[in-house]
C-alpha cells in the first residue's frame, strides 16, 4: 500500500489543506498568546479570541479533516510499532490465521515503514 495523498494546490478547492492565508504575521502560534488574555470577542468585527490557524483548520471540509486524522493515526501506528513490536507481530499472526488480508497488508506496511525509518535514523 502506497500512501500518496495529494491534496489540490488550489486553495479554493473542496479538499484544500489548511495553509497560511497571509493574514497577520504569517506565523503559526503554538499555545496561547498572552495578548489574547482578557479580550472579549466582539460582534462588531473586532479581534477574535480564537487564533487564525484554528479558524483555518475548522474551515476545512469534514472529508479533508478525516484524511488528515487518518494520516496522523498511521504515523502514530508507525511510532507504536517500534515500541510495541511484539504486540504487532502477535496481531499480525492472528490476522493471517483469520485471513483478514486488509489488516495484514496495513500492519506489514506500518512495520516496514517503521523499520526503514529506524534504519535511516541510525538506530536513535
């Protein structure tokens, strides 16, 4: 299974990824900004207490958010396969006995990608 997810480059496309829209400094703020403390959201079009990057993420379509969540879970699976390799091997053997081919293919792909990353990282 090859995960090549290409999102449309057109920012107005239905499944466009969240990007910086050029508003403000263009930096993505991580955490809470102290300037936002004590500000009340106003209905007169003033500054919102919600950071712009949060608004951009919430503006994405449910399908795009679902794909991003699936990709994040796949990356988490690769991380966990390194820590819980024995559990992955046992589950893989169980799925092979049950002939659950989709689970076998995904588990093998996760294990192969994780081993390639470990090999490229020099065993860190």
